[in-house]
C-alpha cells in the first residue's frame, strides 16, 4: 500500500512540474487565429481589380467577359500587408484556385508580431469570393451626324 502512495506522489509532482513549465511560456506564444487584419490590400494582377474588404472577407468582381472559370490564387493574387501589425507574412491558400461564382476560397496568413523576439507565430484567416459581373447588353439610341467631303467629278443623280 505504501508503494502505491509513492507512485501517486510522483504522478502529482510530474503534473505540477508540467504545469509550471507551461506557465513560464509567454502568453504571446498561444496566439489564436484572426488576431489582426494584416492584409491592407489585395489585387488580381492581370485584371488590375482591387478586392473589397468586409472584415476578414475579400471579394472581387471580375468583368463578364473574363476568360475561364477560376482565378489562380497563388499566381494571380497580389497581397500588401500592414507592417505595423505583422512581419514576415506568408500566405497559404486552402485551394489553389478560386472558382468564379463558386464556393468561397480560404486564405490563411501566418506572421510574426512586429519587433517581437518571442518567436510567437500568429495567423489570420480570410475568405475570398470571386463573382462575375452581370452581362451588359450593347445598345444605342440617338442620332449620328456625319459630314463628308465629296471629291471632284462626283455627281448626285436623281
């Protein structure tokens, strides 16, 4: 019976030691997702379209005649970061392509706190939506006035 009691004390001692070690780790090392709005602008490179931000949602509206059915996130999306909120930002895409008029794509940005030496890593998650603009029918209603000069030797016949 004495032997079992000693084992119980060792287990409690190990548990307390582990708890003390965890308490010594800086609170910044426990960073959670969506800490900051680290992205200050997002642009589709080829189309030159800037995304509209609503919290952690980025939406793009591409022209109706945009070729294809998806946008390559890694090659097409240009991101600019707010350096006052994070350093060494690295984007990670949940899918390689965002489907136009399809399901939302995910983007996670991993970064370090500015000037921090703790090595804490933070993440911010974003949702990217790409929609196609509505088709605009061509139309004209009006009057066109044109002046022209007729060369010599030309005559009007009835």
